[in-house]
């Protein structure tokens, strides 16, 4: 191992001049995601989406070869930081992308600022992330985007007394805060707010507390990957039969796990930016190609990866292949395009994503469970930032 | 006039404390890496604090015979202490802050040692595991202080000794960690070869007999437990300082379990076990996770099983050929054997 490294170092030194010439022809993207550990499902989706995009669009943009370097953070933010640092320092990447959870995205932010490298957040959804560095752009979503809209939906449909139940970390707090704010402003009431430990996906005791409060509906946010366990325990406790409805951002009815959730999930109403069932020719093509390559359904995390790659490709075209942080982030601002989830753009002021939010209900289609969209809110900006 | 027997015993004791040529090569290599491997400093930094962390567990497992599955408790406390001291600008100078973080962990080690030392091996494993779990949950609940599950964000480290900034390439970070590791290793070597260290080995071999020959067993164990906690706290502090970050993960069970693995890979009870284990474990992990980001845990598992199978009864058996080679390289050992043979005549 060490000998190899020394030999490699020697080779590298020997071909330095050649290497420098070569480097200008390649744009490297460091993809730091969780391939193992708690958030492995997100990593799996992002990797599949990035690979699909590159398969469809080739690896040459504006005369440059695109090279993606995949690193596994093992769902530990410390690792994300070290790997990002190595990618910047050793591999000389022009773009850091991925970041499955908020802590991972935030811990890398100072590096992006210091090295002037674009940090493209493809998954994490806390509102404040993009403010942590002027080099951060996001292609996923923010939790207030969907939480505010589902609060309006609850008010219109006569759900006045709500229990909120969120995972106890930044996105959960974001979801709870924006939902509660919107709901109480419209005359609704949160009768109990419950926080669930992030790393302990046993919901039974919390569900009992929620059931005892007898709400009209239960507002739920759990990170991608935990939705199936939640819905299973929800049904086991008989909350569905007690007439308590589940509403929330779409993380709980994650398309990746939805097919295995069983009929208890039928009728759950969520607001989110992507459903595999989204009715557009582009999405039909996307879902078909994705499932063909991977034998699982794309979820809302996957479009973050797919659109992230698109944003990088288009920004590079615009800069004529210039890949320094300042040119790239400038090119990304205000970029507008059609995604499998519908029309989206990057807000030139906040570098955050502007997108349609859909209200969906879980229904059976051809024997499979899907989030079926029935209402659309166009071009939703992140409400977490508008308020300021 | 000393009798030949006493002379031989003294000689044997002294030889333990002497520097072996391979040791010198080992440290020379570690320091040479500052200049020779400038692109690998970030992973080397991780190896350095992991080595220190494993060294601290070796005090317990290898010397005192206490098996712990919750050593991350002290690591975590050290990490949070160092990060909080920097964040709230209580102690700005990293070296001082690191020492303070070690002391905090040591205090915790002292307090919990009374719990851990009750009962036998299984009880100890349970209690140490419990302590780490409790601390993790506390850190999760006191979100206003620790940042909860989001980790402690916004920590800025001041330059080491007011001059050396923690640079992005990790150059200063590695040199800093290595110097700390080396200094603490020297101290550990002194401890291990002192009468105190030898009495620990006696306790490990047979606590009853040790008590019978007048070794205050409990007191010795409390002391070594606190020292081990101090070392673990420093290791955690180094992690927090080099990454400007601390998250709940520092307390995780995985970390304690991985640490035991590191020690087992490197070999228990000779100080270098933790160091060598840390190098092998991290290099293996880094290499495999780059090679196959999705399936590397499988290969790590397979390699560990292979190591144990080759080692048979002693898990570190696979290092025996190297140790034999090391013994051959030691010219003083040959001289000593000759002297011993003369005594016998």
C-alpha cells in the first residue's frame, strides 16, 4: 500500500508538467454521499441519478471531460468534512456535491468558502444551509417550502387540531416551525409537538402520545428512509382506524419505500416537490430509464442528483468550460430548466431552488402505491428566507 | 555484590524499557511523513488521533485487563469540551484547551471508575457501554449546548501556540497531532515500564494473587482508568480541533467497537498495538472505501475474519513472523542472551 503510494507519488512528480496540461481538460466533481450507514438509501438514489444523467448526456461538456469521484461518508459528518477536504486538496475538484443530511452540508460550508469551490447540495433540506457560504447552491428542496403549503391544506380541510411529530434535528425543527407558524396564523392549533430522536427510529411510544391527544391530523417529518417503519407502526397502533390522518412534507411517503408500505398508507396527504407519478413526458422517460438501470423507483432525492448534474453541465456550458468557483456559481444563479419534477430554477439572490410544490394523496395505480398529485403551487420560493 | 539472579532480573526489567531499533524507525517514519507524504496529511491526522485513542484503550485492555465497550464516552467528552472551549472562546490557545479537554475526560473517568470496577468482566462491559449511551443521549437532549443531532457548528480554531494555523491541507494539523501523540506515547512508555505498570500486569494476570502480595488493586485500577480517560479525552479533543466540529457520532457505539477492533488488529498489551492497529485499520478502510464506496464494510469484515483465522488461538498471531524478525534485528538481545548464558555457567 505504502510502496504503491510512494511509487505513485514519484510517478506524479515525474509527469507533473504533463499532468497540469491534462488537468485543464477535466472537470472533477467530488460526490460525497452516504453509501453505507443510516442514510445509505439517499446515497444509493443520488449515485443512481448521477450515473443516469451522465449516461444520457455523455461526459463531455464545453470541451471538458467530466469526472465524478465518489466517496462514502458512512453517514458521519466528520467523514464528509475530511473527504471534502481531501477532494479539494488532493484531487483538485472544482465542485463538491451530494451531502445527504444537513450537518454534512453545513460542516463542509467553511471549506467551500475558503477554497472557493462550489458546494452543490443535492439532498439536505434545512433552509439555512445556503446562507453558510456564498458558494453553496441547492437542487433538492427546503422543508418550509412544503410545510407551509401542507399547513394551508390542513386549514382548508378542517383539520384544526394537529399534533406535530418531527425528527429532532435541524430539518425537523424547520418543518415544525414553518408548519406551526402558518397553521396558527390561519386559526389552527398545534395541541402537542413531539420530537423523535434522529437515530432511534422506534416510533411506538411517540405514536401512543399522539393518539392520546386525539388530534384531527398528525403532521410528520422523518428523514428519507425512515418512512416505512413509521407507517408500519402507525398502522400497528391502530391510529389509522382511530381516524387520525397523516399529513406532512413528502419524506414520509418516500417513493423508494412506498411500494412496501402496505395499505395503511392509502390516503396519506403530503406536500412535496417530486413524485415518481408526476405526469409529464419527461418524468415518464426518467422513471422508465431509472428503474430499468436500477430495479428500484426514483425518489425525491434522486431528482436532486439528476438536476444537480444538469445544473453543473449547463453552468459549464455558460462559462465556456471555466470551472472556478466564482464563475460557476455566477453561471448557476438564475438558471432555469425543465426537470422530471416540473419547471425549476435557481434563485439568483439566495442560490436556493425555486420549484412547484404538489399536494399528493397515496393511491393505488396498477396495483402499486403512488403519491398521486392533485394540486399544484407554482414557483415556490423558500419561505424560510422570504420572511427576513 | 549482587547475585546473578538479581542481576538477570534487573537486566530483564531494564531491557523492557530500552528503545528497540524498530521503534526508532517507526517514529522516524511518522515524523518523516510530515515532509514525505504532504498529500496524505488528512488521513494521517485521523490515524494519529485514532492511535492515541487506541493507546488509551490498551492501558485498560492490555495492561489492567478491563474490557470496555464504551471508551467513546471519554473520547466524546474530550471532543465536545475542546469544541465548546473554542466556540465560546473560553480557552483560545489549542494546546491549553486540549489539555483542559483531557482533564475534563479524566474527571469523568475518575467518577465512573467506581461504577466500572464493581463486578466482573461482563458487568464492566455493560456499565462502560451504558455510560457512553447515557452521555450520547445527554448530548442529544442538551441541544442548546451541544447542537444536538446537527452537531456543534460554527467552531473556529485559533492558531496553535498563536502561530500555526490549522490549514486546509492539514499540514499543521498532522504535525500537531503527531507531536501530541509522541509526547503522550513517551509518558505511556514510562508508565508501562514503571513499577506501577508492572503491578497492573500482575493484576491483569491474577487479581487475587496481586492483592495477596500487597498491591492495592482497586486504587491502581482507578488510577489507570482515569489516565486512560485522559488519553481518550485528548484524542477526542484532537479530532474536534482538527475538524472544527463535534457531533453525536463521537459517542457512538460503533466508535467504541471499532476501537476494540483496532486494538485487536494491532495486538494488545505492548503499546504499539494501538498505533499499528490504527495505521492498518485506517489505511485498509480508506483504500477499500475508495475502491468500492458501496461494499467496503463487507471486505473489512472478510479481512478481519481472515486475520483471526490465521492468528488461531491468539488473535494477533499473524504478527508473530514480524515480531520474530524484530527480535533478530535487535543486536542487544543477542548480547543479553550471551550474558545470561555466562551467568548460568
